[in-house]
């Protein structure tokens, strides 16, 4: 790799999907740079077998006393918290990929997808980055942020360490008003709104993944009418 890069799978469990994705990613990034990043809020006794690098974190582990607001649904609402756990746990990396376990790469060779992105030194690589539409479920949460509301898809993304540190500090600043209950929990920005809006306002460099890959990323969706089976 041109830059020291880690790849982490964002999850709260360990099963077949996580195992297969880990093994696939390790072919490109190497086993020493591939991690299971697991939030164990639901299951304190999560069992990840030996041989798999792992970072286990929760409100009380790794990110404890960090000053973050812990929304009741932070585990799915705040994917950026995984990045904060990664940068606190892994000192030697400049870039971090974060991927949800239900992402499927339709090619046996991960090099085909990841190698083209080595030349880019952008602060944030992500899918479907752009202005947030007012019809988005989380659009109202952008009202507590400064700047033009932006959004993206957080299923797979890459952040530079310096950008993660900036986001972490600003998440903590934002958290103060929520911890003091000046705003209600449902006004707390989700990962896609917060990261996209904040980095855009601060003029960080952002790249839309779908514009620089031959892969068809239209299927990176939670819409059951667009999704396909692995067989398809």
C-alpha cells in the first residue's frame, strides 16, 4: 500500500458473513491490517475466534469517558463512532476503511476494487456523497449543524486519520448540548449527515467512490426493491 491503511468490518456479532468478508479483504490488505470492529453493547460475551484481529468497544470500552453523546440507537445511527474507536486503538495507520458485513464484492479478486483508490489521498471516500434531500429520514437532524446539509451512504467508506480526529472533537462539542438535554435525542445527527456536512463545511477533500470504480455500486442499497441475491 502507498499509505499505511487498515480495513475494519463494522459489526455487533461474528458469523458467516463477517468471517467470509474478513478472509476476502485480508487477501488484499493483509491479515495484519484487517480487523473486526465489534460493538458489544448487545452481547457482552461476543465470541470472535482466535486468528481474527479484533477491536471490541462500547460506551464503557475504548470510547469510555470520551464525551460523546450515547443516543439509545447509537449502534446503528452513529457509524462514525467506529472510526473513533479505530483511531484510538490503532496508532500506526493513516487511512481506515470501514465496511458493513452485508456488503458483497462481485469479484473474487479484491485488488480489482481497492487498488485504483491507492492513488487518492482524499480525506473521505464514500458512496453517494452529495447535498442532502429534504425527504431523507435524517435531514431534520442537520438543523443542529452549521453548513449546507450533505449526506452519503455509510455502507463502505474510507477516512484519513486527521479527518477522524477533527470529526471526533466536533462530535464531542455537539454532544454537550445533547448531554445537557438542550436538544432531544432524535435531533442528534446520524453518521451520514454529520460526517458529510461537517467535512464539507471545513473544506476537506471528498471523493465519490462510484465515480472512480468499474464496479456497479447501484446495488449498495438498503432498498429491498433494488437489492439482489448473491446468486443473481
